[in-house]
C-alpha cells in the first residue's frame, strides 16, 4: 500500500468513525420511527422470525425487512440497545463512502478522496447515518447501484451490471420498489438527454434480472403467503397511497424539497449549486452534435450525476406525502458532482473561486455552529442570555473569516476540503458535547422509561394518554412491552401505570370512574406526570 493510500485510508476511517459512529448512544432514540423500527427488529429477533415484521405482536407491514435484518444481526452481536439499533445506518453510510472512493479511484483518479469525504460530511448523510431508520439503507444501496450502472456504461463489463441489479434488489428490500423505479427514471432522463435510448435495452441483461429476482422474490413471496394483506398494506397504501394521497398528514408545499435539499447538503450547498451549471451548459452546447463519443465520457458522467441529483427531488416534490428522508438518495450525487467540479478546477494555476462564492460558502459552512452551541437552550426553550449568544456569534464569525481568507488565496480551492471539514467536525462534536443531555431529556422516552422502572416495585402494564406518539413508541422500545393508548380506547382493566400530560389527574379520574388514580411523580422536561391506576373492581374480587 502506497503512502497516499495509507493516508486516504486513515482519513476515511477517522472521519467515518467520528461522523457516523461516535456518540451513537449519547441520547436515546428520537421521533416515532426510530423506536418503532428498533422494536420491530427486536420482536423479529426474539421470535427468530426473518419473514413477518411485527409491532406489539401484530404484523407491521409498512416497510421491507433489510433494516430489520441488519438490526437483528447487530442485536445478536452487541445486545439489544439503542446504539445497536442505529448501527446498521452507520455501517451503510460507511459502505457508501467507501464505494464512492473506490469508484472514483478507478474511473476518475485524483477525485476519490474529495468525493468520499464530501459525501460523508453532508448534513443529510451524517444525520441519517446516526438514525435507526430505513432511509440510509436505501440511500446506500441505491447509490452503490448507480455507481455500478455507470461503471458498466463505461466498460460494459457484466460484473458492474450485476452490482447494479444486486443493489437495486437490496434497495427494494430496504424500502420497496422505489429503488429500481428511481434508477429507471434517472437512466431514462440521461439516455434522453444524450440521445442514447438503446442503453435501456442493452441493460436488460438476463443474469442481472435473475439476480434482482433472486434478491427480492423470496421475501416478498414468503411474506405475502404468510400475510395475505401484505400487498394491499405495503404496495397499495404505503407506496401508491403515500405518493398519490395525503394519507399520513405529511403534506408540504411543492417547493418543500428545495430548502430541504439545501440543508441536507450543508456545508457544501453553495458549491454544489455552482457545480450543477457545467453539466447543464455542456449538454446545451452539445445537443446539436450528431452523436456523443467516448472522448467526453467525463462530461457524460457529469450529466448523469446531475440527472441522479434532480430526479429524486422532482419526483418527490410531486408526491402528496413529503418527509425529509425521501430525497436522501440524491445527496451522494451532489457530492460526486462537486468532486468532479473540483477535479477540473484544481488543475488550473489560479484556483481562487469568485468572491461571491467565497462569501456565501463561508457563511453556510460557519453559520450552523451558532445553533449547535446554543442547542441546549433552543431545545429546552430557555433564553440563553447575552453572553452565550455573543460567544456563539463570535466563534461563527471567526470560522467564517478563516474559511474566506483561505479560499481567497491564489490556490485557495486546494484548501477547500480541509477548511470546510473543520466546521463539520466542530459541529458534530459541539452537538454531542453540549446538546446530548438536553436532547435525551426533552426529546427521547429513554429517561422517562428509566424513571418509571425506578418507581416500580414489580413489573406493571403501561399506558399513555394524550402524549405524542414519539413517547408511546419510545416507551414500547425501552420497556419492551406493549404500550396501551387511552386515546384509542385501549384502557387496561388490570393495575397499570399511566403517563399523561402534567396536571391531568382530574381528567384521568373522569375517564376511570370507580378506579383509584394515584399521582406518582412528574417529569418536567417533557411536561408529563406518572400515575398508578388500580385494577377495575370486577378484577379485584
């Protein structure tokens, strides 16, 4: 291994370890999806059932099994913990970064480290790499598959097309048919722009199609046989229904994904927008040429990556249901686009970017340190006071000035990656150092589950009333028991504990006439109280 390869390996290992793995357990599972997915994987693990996902013992058929399978393996090796539930996404993000590195080293030598580290440090990749969800498994398999398709496009070697079909199969196991459908749209748009529609027929390679079917069909057929409602629940409601109708109250304006994509690309957003211009300009200038040739394959790849970036954004902008994680498969394309841009410009004698780009990039890269330093105040809704705000702004201005002054030098673009990664590392470190306690206390059910366990003299049933579903699913995971929900009419007749909004004792007593309701404690950070509920009278005799 050469010195350069050793240096690259150390940098990739260090950044992936810090950005994706460090501090995975410093705060509990967040939102509704993280604890829900983690609990589904736990139930499959404990039942030793690799086919039917369940939640509370009932089939839960909203998502395919790839994440659950990965989490089962993590539980088997490391035990059932929240950080083990997040481990699959961190590993998938690492595999994606490594695939980008080796792809670029093979097909665009000199751009590999830039491409890998840019993708690794995008806010969207870092965020979802640290989450127990199906979004990163989809983004990783889709991204590796698209790289495989382009490698086949350049050399027409069957092994690369096999990678494409295999990864599309895994993507279908990660989140459903959206993976091959998006890939087809990207390839179709590219083929139309370069007038090479025969590519679509050439890629219909029988061994690849068989590989795709071998990856996908065993589970899909098995789960359908065991659960006849699977097709309606998963295909009709979770895929077609989510896209065409606002079934789950996730409606957003059409332009929603423009700012979301910009935020997901922080700190590289400004230069990604700049890097998007050359492929569009090249296509416009070359559209009247009789035929593209292999001499401009780098420009072709630039255009292909641009198609990869915009197709998911446009496609999901048309959806009636919008969530931030939907456009995660587009983020690696943005990193590749920027790596190509840098590869071209670093060969010039003067690599100073335009002044407006320097200013905007410096602001975008440095500004997130302000909310990161104040995150504990923002989450707890406590006014930070004058000194913390001034300190945070001063640090951000110092970072901004440092980045700007470096990029303004004659060879400023050569330091672009280095000076931009500094605020990324600081940002992750600051959030974990100053925000993890507040995040855990105010946004996770983990501390509430620990407090309840400390109150119990013996294991009791647990119910919730008028609390967010994030808390309901979080308590289900951390207590590993079905959480009854009064709001759905599920009131246990047995003795149980209840988590409800603060000062709810009178309302709870009205819901349970004739049953004793005793106040046990209060958790101020999430404004909930704990109650002991006696068994119904017909169960006490």
